[in-house]
C-alpha cells in the first residue's frame, strides 16, 4: 500500500491522539503516505480528508480528545453511505484504513473491508468493553480521573459524616466501576452484570456504622438499572439508615484529560502494529491485547467474541470493604 487513511469514531477516549501519531509516524517510516479522515466515517462520506505529515502529529501525544474529531455516523450504516465512502477512498487513493474506536466502529471497518477497502481496528474507548482485547485505549486515564474525583468527594463526605453515591461511566459494562470502586475503597460497587441489592448495601452500611464507620462511598456504574438512578439510591439510603446522602454523576469529565502513561504506551504500540499489518497487505483485522501479549484477529471473529468481568475482583472488593 502506498497511501493509508486513519480515523477516530464513536466516543472519544484519551490516548486516541497518541494512536493517530503512532499510525502516521510508523506509516511514514515504512514509506507510506497518510491521510487523516475527519469526524469518523462522516469524513469518508463527505471527503473531509487532510494530508498528514510527520510534523502534523507533533505535540498531540499528551492531549485528550482526538485532533481528527470523531462522530457517530448513521449514514455510514446505509448502503448509500458505504458506497460514497468507497468512492471517496478510490478518488483519494486511500488503499487501507486504520479505524480507532469501539465495537460499532469495528462493524463499520468490517463493512468497509467487505467492500474492498482493507481496514485494521484499534480498540479506543474508556469503557474497556471490547471483547477481542483485555485492554482499550482510554480506560486507564478515565479511571484515574474518576478516582481523583471520588477522592475529592470523599473529603467532603468524611467531613460531614455522609454517604456519597457516585455514578461512573461504562455504558452497559462495569469495568470502570469495579476498578474505580476498589481504588477508592468503596463500601459497595453496583454493576450491570450483577442484580443490584440495595437492601444488602443498607444492611452492610448499618453494620459498618456500628463498628465506627461514619462516611461511605457507593460507586454505581451508569448501566445499572435502578429507576431514578443515583439520586433515588441516595434518597433510599438516607431514609433507611439516617445517614445524610448525596448523589454525584461524574459524566464526561471521565472522557477528557491528558492520557496516562499506560494509555500513551498502548496507543503507540497498537498504532504501530496496525500499520505493520496494512503494510503487509493484511486488512479486515483488529489489534489488541490478550494475556499480556499483542494479538490480532479477524474482525468478524473479534465481533463474535465474548468478554466477562473479573468476578474474583468483585469478591475482593466486597471482602475488603466491610
Ligand atoms: P463505538 O465505536 O464507540 O462503539 P458506535 O457504536 O456509535 O461507537 O459506532 C461508531 C460508528 O461506527 C457509527 O456511528 C457508525 O458510523 C459505525 N457503525 C456502527 N455500527 C455499525 C454497523 N452495524 N454497520 C456499519 N457501521 C456501523
Ligand atoms: O463509550 C464511551 C461513553 O463515554 C460511555 O461510557 C457512555 O455511556 C457514552 O459514551 C456517552 O456517550 P455520549 O458522549 O454520546 O454522551
């Protein structure tokens, strides 16, 4: 391949810029040209494409967000949208594409590959919910931000002898909640993978209260299905324990900020690996990590994999928070 494209798609994640940089620098090192496709698949449909050289990715390794912008593109899911994207690839001489995003973005990459444009997917999402990899770019930064925020909340909860119920992101998965919850020493962690039992939490709080514990942190994954969300949980806890309670939704603060060392290093390694595949003429793949090592899989196979939470860690959290 002489020319490849790179795009970011779906929700942004800290480390995406580091991945774009790695793609551009690796491709140029291997003698290829790189085009940056802006706003995800929308950029392919609309031909919003820029040339990227070595210096156009200077000074971005430490920045959150994505300098190529990102989007969710409903039009790309239609035959018309894909046809326009393929036509633009041909017009612009784009022979392969590195797609940085989540599962949805992988589906788009699979469709493009099936239409003759080889793609390689890089896992980029704070949720860590991509089955074909143990780790996704952005997860570590998001959790470090969440932990920093909860530590602040804890200062005020402690001063007032209160309970703070904090919602973290994660879409339908509890990966962020479990590790954040352990790191902040949460009394309880509610995740979508386990049926929530508020009565058990209240009982646990009452028992801990008897042993001298006066402030509490409850971490709740956004995917937990409780009507009224964290506000309703805080109200119920307050009325049944008598402990004043407050609810906080951390929200998009978790998506921004300078990527951690782990995210920068993973993004660089994965970006490099993705380009090497395309350079060998290999497409329709995704890169990632399994059992500590770098792996790549067929996209179709990757999309059919399943991933489970580490339930042993849920037990660790439970036993260490009495
Ligand atoms: P993520 O990649 O973070 O999971 P989305 O699910 O929103 O985010 O997907 C990002 C984009 O990928 C979508 O806006 C769309 O352009 C493309 N995409 C998602 N699902 C499909 C699909 N089934 N077929 C083709 N493209 C898809
Ligand atoms: O997938 C990343 C994520 O931040 C999820 O944790 C969250 O559910 C969703 O995206 C929020 O999406 P939006 O930015 O569209 O509000």
